């Protein structure tokens, strides 16, 4: 059943009930096709001009427009993702969207179908009074893996004067978040019987020497790479593998690491740091034979706290009786891609990021309502009257 126009809670329930697990994360998962088509149908009934933008096979973005194209007012994008992560180990039914004590439970309830529903409902409600500008609702695929959806959106030329990404921020304004860089370091040793210290070269122990150097580097160096809303940069070892048996020197060890970057740092910085750390330990232990490979990166995001979209959102919150809180967001979001494309993008939405991907995921229905009210006010003020 299609929710009443502007009903954010009803739309959240409808979206959560659709399994949209990302196949890049979960083998055999259905992807976002079904939920995208359902949302597109809802928004068409609500009066939006809707298109499905194919990103991958059976996985489209929903791009919906309402308001006045080419009018006197500014344009505003609302961006949110439709994909969710896996459901193994969840403590409740992942796709039933049950509400208990005002909490709506389900995979994706907080990350981020509650935010998607809020932005859709707010856009419809804002448009009812007539807008001088246009609202673009972009419900995208694949944010949880490699952000193919928002990358496609940008490549296809979708633009706006500013954007709110409705990720879960507990209704705080989040103008900045960290980026990340994944690297793999592979060590080559020499296999030998465990008794032959004169022949064997221990690749795993060499990986340990690099880890010890990276531990020192984080404690002494990265703690000085700071941002006022995000704290300091960091790194951690994600996975290590190697060896073949108790009595054999391991001839290979693979170590994967993630470096969280703050605004002002680049993926190249993170890769160079890894290579430099490896060079330092190799200088002390020349038998070390290691190589660094850059696997994947996403840039950090940063919008000035006095930027027009930040001050406009602050004013909308105050007009709705909300206390304005400014925070950095710990997780990465598509806001970084939008900012890089010249669209000032900040995060604001219902839900708590600490519940994202968790065994027990829920969003407070009253936060969905409050977010919708604020986003409606923001859209009306930003786009202006017709």
C-alpha cells in the first residue's frame, strides 16, 4: 500500500520491508532493484517527476524532482542510499519493520531508510506551498560498497546548489567526516624446516615488525593530524594471513590495513606513509622483502561551519524548536563525492550511526518526524517561494 503523501514513518516501514542487501557485500543478495522501483512508484503517485538511472544490472538510482526547474530560487538535493548490509546474527526479524516503544526495528532502519523517507516526505511537503527552486531527491545504490550510485549520479550531470545527505546523525549537523585508504602489504620469506634458522626467513615476523612501527607512527605522528570536529587520524590492521604449518618457516604473509584520513590529507599521503614505514623497518632488518599495494580509497569531506547550507540548516532547526548541534561524522558518506563535484554537501538525519550494521538496528519514529519537519523548513527557505 502506498503511504499517504508526506508520511515519512509509513514510507520508512515500506522501505525497510524490502530486502535491499548489497550484492557487493553479501553473495547472492538481491540488491536495490525492488526497493528502487517501489520508491519510484510512491514518488510518482506523490507528484514527483521520476526517473530510474541504471547504475548496474538491475540496480538503478531513483532521481525524483519536485518544485520549479530553472526558477528564481536555489536548487537543493536530498541524497540517501537504498542498499543495506548483511543480516547475519541479527536479534530481530530484519525486514518486518516492527515498532516497539516508538522504535522501528529493521535492517536499514537507521542506515538509512529512515533518512530516505524523511527527505522524500519533506520534499513533498515543502513543494505544496510552491517553490521558487527545485528539490532533487536522489536515492542511490551501492553506498555501502564503492558508491557506484552517487558516482553515476555525478557522471550523468545531476547537480544542485547544495545537498543534504540524510545519513544518521542523531539530528546533529555533520559538516565533515573522515576518508579512508585501504592498503595491502605482502611479505615474501623463505620456506624451511622449523629447525633451520640458518635457511628460513619468517615473513610473518617481518609483518609484525611493520605493525610495531605503525603502532609507533600512530602514537607519535597521527595523533597530530587533527580536525576540530573529527579528532585525529588513525590506522588499524584489518586482516593478516600467512604460514603453512607449525614446523615451517612461512614464505609469505599478507597484511591489510585501513588508514582513516582527516580533511587536508589525501589517499596518496596514506599510501606514502605505508611505504615509508616499510622502508624504515627494512633499513633495520635488510632481510625484509615487502611490497605495498593501494587497494581502494575514499576522500574525507569538509564543509565550513559558516557555509550557506550549514547556516540555513541551523536556522531551519531553530525555527522548528531544535537545539543546534555541530558534530563530525565518524563514518564515510557520499557527501565527499558530492563536495568533490562542487556541490556543498553535509549530513543530517534521524538515527544513530552506532546502530548501523549492528545486530539490533532501529530508528526512533519521533526522530523521523523531527527530521522531516526540519528538512521541509530548510527546503522552503532554501528554494524560496514561487
